[in-house]
DNA sequence: TGCACCCGAATGAACGTTCGATTGATGCAT
DNA sequence: ATGCATCAATCGAACGTTCATTCGGGTGCA
C-alpha cells in the first residue's frame, strides 16, 4: 500500500469514508472492523489486505486527513494580501475546514486525545493540525516585527487553540456560527498577537 | 451511592484513582473493568455494586473531577485584586490545575472527544471545564466595559481555548513550561480580550 | 503460472456484566 | 439479653457477546 494507491483505489476510499463516518457517530469504541466492512461494502479480508491491522488503518486515515487539511488552509491566499489579511485568511480556513468536515474534526479530536497518538508521536514529526506551516507563517510575522516578539509556540497555541475551541463551541455549545463572530474572534487573536509597539489599527 | 459517600468510601476512591491512572496510560480502550478491579484492589462485583455500568462509573468520575477543577480555579483570589489581576489569576490556575493533574487532563480530553460526552450532553448542564463560572466572570468584564463588547462565548472560546492548547503543547510538544511563558500568554489573551476604547496599559 | 486483489466464515481472546455466596452490622421482637 | 430477619457490602467465577485477526479459497490479469 502506498499513498498514491490510497487516492486511486476506490475500495480504500470507501473504507476511509466508512471509518470516518462510523468514528464520528459511534466513536473509536463503536467502530469494529466488521462494521467498517459492512458500511464500506468492502470485505474484511480485503481491508486486511491493504492494512495490516486496525491501528494501521487508523494511522493511514489520520495521515490522509492531515494532508487534506494542509492542502486546504493555505489555499486561496492572494498575492496582494498583506500579513494581516493572510493571518485572517488562514485562521478562517482552519475553522471552516473543521466546520465543513465535522467527521474529520471528530476523528482528530479522538485521535489526538488517545494514547494511540502519544505512542506514535515520534512517527508524527509532521504538522499536527497543519501547525508546522502555521508555525512558519507566524514566525514570519515575528521576524517582520508585526507580531509580538515572543516564542513562536506561544502564538501557535493562541492561534490554533482559539480556532479549535471555536469549532468545539459551535459544535457542542451555544456559540452560533456567523461571519460576524469569526471576524470578531480574529480581531481578538490579532489584537493579542500583534506587536503593540508598531500598532497601526 | 451519593456524593458524600463518594468522598468518604475508600473503595470508591481507589476505583476512581485506578480508573484515572489506567485511562491516562492506556486510554479509554485499554481500561477494562477487570484491570480497574485489579489496580484498585476492589472486586469487580463491588464496583458493580456502586456503579450500574462502566458508563456510570466514567460519568461519576467525570463529575468528581469537574468539581475538583471548579474548586481549584477560583481559589486564592484576593479582595484587592482588580479585574485584570483576577483575569490572570484564574487563567493561570486553570493551566496549573491541568499541568498538576495530568491524569485528569488526559481523562477530560478523552471524555469530551468521545461520543459518550455528546450522548450525555443534556445531562451535563453544568460547567464544562469550569466554563460556567468562567463565563460569568468574563460577562462581568464585558458589563464593566473592561473587555470587548462582544458575545461572551467568543471570549470564553479564547480564554479556555488558549489555556487548553497551552497545556496540550506543554504536554505533547516543544513548549516549555515557565512562568515567563505563562505571563506572555496571559498578555496575549488580555490584549485580545480587552476593550481597546478604554485601554490604559 | 504467478501475483495482486478479493472474499467472509471461523477462531480465540477479551470484554462488560451477572449471579449466588458470604460477611457483618442494624433493628426488632421476644 | 437473645434470636432472628434484613440488607448493604464484598467477592470472583462464569456467561454470553463482540471484537480483531486469520486463513483457505476464489478470480482475473500479466
């Protein structure tokens, strides 16, 4: 099994879709291989032909979803965007990706909070939730003296943390989704992250 | 079984401690009742005497931990604290509680990301992660025109989101714990949350 | 012929839960 | 005081189910 195959083989696509759907509705617990086979209409034996174990399936699915996220969030940045516009754009994409892909959000939440993630942490050097590219982007803002002159990880924690918390609150709590709310949230993060010594607006 | 008993009965305390420990190290998956019985040195039959099912045990444990958190975060606020000082104090307590109780943090992360939480959402009217008291506190800041004049849920998302993200980054990533880092993070949130029309420092 | 792909009944381990037995404390009638 | 009944607390072997995984066989293409 290789990455290219994962995108072309429709059986694997069906398995991914079914796993995502089942984990979203029934949780990690409630998604046995038998149900994945049923939902995807792919025989259990076939699933095990591509994935040596259930863990391997989950891990492959994780990498697949992560690349979807990474492709998404930096998409659509125009040449004429200044830093603040990009700062807003990426953050908004981040939130919208999770809102539009509720199954992936749910899967990620469960994946990251499982000791399974902790065990494979070493193998997950790459961005978590697209954070590496985000990290570079925020570091750029620090270098340009646009953002506060602090450890970039602090800004990442704020940037990502508010986004995830926002999605969670929209999904589970009383927070309504609206462009106005997103705009005000972005202002909150921006005002917090921006270098007060150079503030202009 | 009632709440008072839960605090006095040492068998239940042992069961709670064992469950917390096992979930932290092995995850929701890897903590069968048999292991809880083994680790706590309480017979399976006895556990089922107090909790009708595993779900009930988990739910009771959740409520227990939540009350620990609630008791903790608003503790130690002095009379002479102004709003900003309280704002910092509570946030810092929030982060420190989770850092000092890594097992509870891990348990909460798994609990909230499980569909189990979604199913019992109705029954969990009370504060999630102490958010209700936090909500009231932030609403107070809005009413006093100290914080931005926005929907309080936006500020909650920022306040809590950054805290959780910070703990997560300290636990799993490259972020070092230091008072200096906490202080800078609190400044980021404060600068984002504060009413710019009345800014003084 | 070989190899990749595909299938699903069968397997054995692990799980949540049940149940009958035992103990000791409490209350009550004698 | 004594005998009796009740019941919460305790225990862990046993039960039935469900799960991840295996395996032997089937198909069609190179």
